[in-house]
C-alpha cells in the first residue's frame, strides 16, 4: 500500500524519533546521575557517557537531515564530502563496522545522495555483528549507479525491508522500519530505474540501484 505524502512524512518522523530516543534518553539519565553523584571518578565517567551520547545524537541528526530532509542546500547537486561525513558519523556509532569509501565524484544529484544514505542505513542494520561496508557511487552517461557491498560472518536483511526495497510496498503497508527502503525504491522508480539485492554468498551481499540522473 503506497502511503500518501503526509503519511510518509509521519513514518519518517516516527523513524527519526525512534532512533534518537536511545541517545537522548541516555543524555537525560546521565544528567540525573551527575546531579546526585559526588564521587570524582563516577562524575568523570558520567561526563564520558554524556559526551558519547551527545556525539551519537548529533551524528544521527546530521545523517537524517541529509537522508530524509532538505540538507545539502538548494542546488541540484550535493558535495559528496558532506555525504561522506554523514555516513562516517553514522558508522562510527556502529563500532564493529569498517567503512570503505569508493566514491570519486566531487558531487552527486540530491536524489542520488538520498538513495545512497538510505542504502547505507539499511546496510548498517543488516550487519548485525559488524563487518565491512564498501560504498560506491558514480554518475555516468546520464545515469547514477550506487552500490553498497556488505562483508560479514552474518548478514541479516529483514524480508519486509528487502521486499519494499526491491519491489515497493505492494499490498504491504509501509512502516517506520521499512521507510528507508521505500524511499530508495521510490527514488529509483520515479527516475526510471530499479533496485537490486544479491543473495548473501560466502559472507557477501550487494545492495545497488541504477536510475536516470535527471
């Protein structure tokens, strides 16, 4: 079931709030502990936890602003350094994921950057025990190609996310959990392209999309 623009905006807001609840909640808990703690060592530990939670919150907001919102300015293209910085911030919160950046272009269309970031979001969640994530993107001959290669001992891509990513929602309602997959599918479909997902073989899975650049 295809959501209306208002429904989809609500789903993205729900997704964002869900992902921010943990680090923001940790900030609140840390401040409460700090207010009552008198031991210097424990206060130092509280400050470390507060710093980590604040950094995680900022990283997620920076990523979601570009992946879901209108980040990147008002031009048609986005500097890939901004996308790389957002992805590095997200991956840094997944301490067991190694990021390999294979993007040589200096800028990419906004739709391409949104698709890339949401593919990365899906990929990081599929690397349940960590692993390697290689991200590539290029614009060539009027088309954009985006690829994410996952390498790990265990790769778990939810069947509903996979279905929405490749086929669209069909008769299945889009949920906050599948909202990133729906966004990627919509971007590719609206630009005359498609999304492909390989079966995990020998610990490797590839998520990719090709669509018209303009």
